[in-house]
C-alpha cells in the first residue's frame, strides 16, 4: 500500500501549531481594530489621514456639528446594541444549557443500554477478530464529546457577537476618513471571528481525539464513534442559535420596516423608530452568532463523518495516524491559506473607491480557492499512502491518493460555483434582481411572483454542482470521498466567515451613522459597504447549504454502515414511508419558523404603532422612544418560539429510530436531505433578491433604478413589502434548514448502535 512521507510526530505538531497561528492572527486583527478609539480626540493625528486618498474629517463634512457629541453618541449606541445582544444570548444559553444537560443524559442512557450497561469488552463491529471497549465507554465518551462540541459552538457564536458589536461603531467612525478605512475595519473584525472559530474548532477536536486515545488505545473504531458526539453538540447548539437569532432579528426588522418605512415614511435606522435598536441587535444575534455556530457545526460534522469512515478503513485498521488525520491536516492548511488570502484584502491592496469593494470580497473567494487547491495537493502527497482501502458498505475499496485529492477539490470548487451562482441571482448588479426591481412598477404582487420564480430557478445550477460533486467523490472514494468533499467546501471557512461577518458589521455601522445623525456622505459609504455585504451574506448561505448537503450525505452513509443496513431499498414500504415523511419535514419546519417570525413581528408592529401614537414628540425628535420594550418583545418571542422547531428536529430521529427502526429512519434522512436542500436554496435566494431589489431602487445608481425611485415612490413601497416577506425566508427558515438536514443525520449516527440493537419497536409488535 505504501507509506506516508509525513511522520506521525510532525502531524502531531503541525495541526495544533496551525490552530495556534490562526488564534494569534485573529488576536492581531483584533488589536488593529482596537486602535480605532471611541473617544473624540483621535481625528487630528496625521497618521490617520495617510491612506486611501481621503483626508476629510467629520468636522469638515458637517460644519457646525460638534465632533465630540457625534463620537460620544456612536459609543452610546454601540453600548446599547452590545448590551441587547449579550442579554439575549445569555438568556438563550440558559435555556439551551438545560437542553444540553438533558440531552447529554439521554445520549448516555440510550448508548449505555446497548449492551445493558455492561463494562466488559465487546467484539468489534467491523474487525470481528479484535475486541473493542465496552458500549458503556462509548456512551460516556460520546456524552463528553457532545458537551465539548456544544460548548465550543456556543463560544464561537458568543465571541463572534462580541467582536461584531465591538467593531460596528469603529467602522462608522472610520467611514469619516473614507470607504477604504471603513472596509478594512469591518473586514478585519470579520476575520477575527473567522479565524477564532476555525482554529478553535480544529484545536478542540484535535485535543479531544488525543485525550480519548489515552483510554481507547488501539480501539480506533470505538474512539471515532465516540468523537461523533462533537458534531452533534456543535449542530444542536447551532440550531437554537440560528432559529432563535433568526426569529429575533426578523421580528425586529419586519416591525421596524412596516411601521417606520411604509406607514411613517421615515428612513431605515432612524432613531425615532422604537424598534431600531432591536433591529441592530438582531443583526448580531442572528447573522453573526447563529451563522458562526452553524458553520462550526458543519465543520465539526464533516470532520467527524470523515474520521468515522476512515477508522473502519485501512487507515484505522492499520493504525496509520497521519493518514487518519488527513481531514484535520486539510483544515490546518486551510487556516494558513486563509491567512494569506486575508492579507490581500487588508494589506496588499487598498480600496480607493466604492466600486472596489465587491470585487475585493469576490477575489477573497477566488484567491483562497486557488491557493487551497495547491495546499490540498501538498497534504494529499505527504499525508496519504499512494494507495489504501476505504470502507464501502461492507467491502474495502482500493483508492489512490490522487483520487482523494480530486474529491476534496471537487467540494472546494463546487463551493465556489455555488457562491458565484448565488451572487448572480442575488446581486443587484445582474439582470435577475434588476428584473425583480422592475416588476415593482406594477405593485407588490408582481414583485412577489418574480421573486419566487427567481428563487426556484436559482436552485438548478447549485443542485447540478452538488450532484456532480457527489458522483465524482463517491466514484473515487465512496462515502469517505463525499465527507472530504464537504470538508473541501469548508476548508476556507475562515475566509468565508470573515466575508459573511463583514456584512452585518457594515449594516450595523450604517445604522449607527443614521442614529448618531452623521452626514449623509458617511451613510452613503456605509450603505455601499452594506450592499456588498448583502451579496456576500447570500454567498455565505449558499456555501452553508451546499456543504450541509454533502455533510449530511456523508453522515447518512456512516449511519447506514454503523446501523448494519446492507441496502436502502426505496421500494420497501418501511423505507418509502420514511422517504415521503422526511421530504415533508422541511416544510413543517419552515411553517413553524415563518409563523414564529410573523407572530413576533405582529407584536412588534403593535408596540411600534403604540409608541408613535401615544408618546408625544417622537416624530419631531423631541422625545426618546422606549427601545427597551421592543428589545424585550423580540427576546421573549424568540426564546419561546425557538423551542417547537428545535424539538421537531431533535425528537424526529429518536422517535422514528426507536419505534420504526433504522430502515424507516434511513428513508426519513434521505427524504429530508433531498427536499431540504431545494427549499433552503430557493428561500435564501428569494429573500436575498427582494432585499437587493429594494436597495437597487433606493441607491438610484443607474438610469433604470432612477425611473423606479426615489424612496417613498409606489415602486419603492412594493419593493419594501417584498423585502419584508423575504426577511424570514433568507434569515430564519432558509439558513435553519441546512441545520435540520445535518442535525438529523448526525443524531441518527450517534444513536445508531441503540437503534440497531433495540429500534423498530412497532414493527416488532406487529
């Protein structure tokens, strides 16, 4: 089979060193962002005015406005947003903490009961000539890895939110000196989150594997089965973060838009709007904390799926440590590649005008993908034997290292294709969104029809990209190929997250500029940053959904292998009923999340209307709205409403596996995967297109856009209604669906030993 060039000791050094480099780099970026002070005496330094050709200061822009007051106001607003975000996440984590403990106990009881809580060694599932550690040990260590994954996920989301709320006002202040300075501040802040999350996820997983190895020794089958809990912990926390945060942000956004823009005709983020702080808080808890946990979950699960399959292949059977760690080495190289890529945006090239922003962000994706291709080639050459065997549903398939290299590359480049197709359908620079904007001439109904059609159409190319990726990677390396393809798509996660987090930070910066009463020129700059951020956020969602499809398929393969299912035959009634019910679940889940946003928004609209009608002097700017009540409405609604959709996802595999057995559960997983991906892509892109159609009309950058505008015109009002309908689609239901398909698959894999031993109670009774 051949030996690997990279010694085991080098592997044990490279992985943690790359993770630590990622953490150090993120801290350096944070230190650079910290140099922007929220104090008013900082503008006079000539050092601040030597970049990007801009040296106009706030005072020169806004004669007669006291700079001290403006900066103090920015600091005050930032503080309010930060407090609101922290208070929501702390409240949510208290509820989620209770769930975490209860579910950890369930994992231990279910898996421990497989062998009747026996402490005796058992025959290995795959290598029948060897003895493996008892099922009780798997139960205990799966519970520990679940808790570790959950805590890391929570930490990822919380740190991301803290960094975003730290950077938003600083981005606003830097916009006084030019769009380039503001861009660098927002992007560096996003990079802090991206690198912290990627490095923490890798480091915790690596340390966990090595600590578990002290007990498991040569039993790699049991070791990596226990590690799957890490992915389950990461994704279960992400579900609540995405759903809770999504309901919070969209309840505030819809309430603020409907009453503020449509009824009262005041600008977005106007300080007179009572829901404005809740709206800005929502950007951080939904788009930053929720997304951070979501992508961490994808990363953890794709690593776990690859490790589980590898542990029962020649890597695991022959105890080839370096080859076994191939997924972790790919992620390690990804951190270094993303580090170099980030410097292209912040240090190597300068943004001198608004038109440079979007190309710079797109170049980040292209540069990271090209560099990563070479990185994967090097890792595949030094860390893999020239040929080896991969477990493929009961047989060992011979695979060559160049085939595995192509599997990872297929995932990596499929991610880029999905990203660019998403951009084409959601950016207002291209005809699809411009057609949607044009349909607003005849009212909201035609806008909605065009937007829905765009969303459905945008599914076609991403699905072909995923399908080709699956076919190629499965043909080369079976389920392991699909798992590493998913990992390939996520290998540039640090750059993807930096681009993704940049959007909400820029959005908040614009809101702060508006609320602080800063010059319209500053608002124009932050709007330009935000418009580019909107498109990149859609690209990020495309990546998340595409990787979720590959991850859940890899987990599905691992589940089928672990549960001892020889073939999933859709013509058998047991499987087919599962398939049709599984295909229905994304619709049930979407209905729950959409209705939750609707009912929370209803309360918000009533409260905003009440304040406008009963507090004298709000519209004149003489009285301050009661922001706290709106924040409380969003917090209470999202905490209460996130529980039913969460319960649906978490309980379905347990109920189906226990009462109907592993074959029906395999049908449910396949059905939810196939329909969930389509619904998620169309929902995200429809919402993104409506949002950018509205921004296209507001910006009035082209002759066509000016014929539809200005703000307040009938076409603009129709666009605002479309945007409001799209908000829960693109920020709540769509992004949450990718967690649904991953989470059900990883949960089924973790509980597979129990379902295989004791599942299908109803069919046993019949």
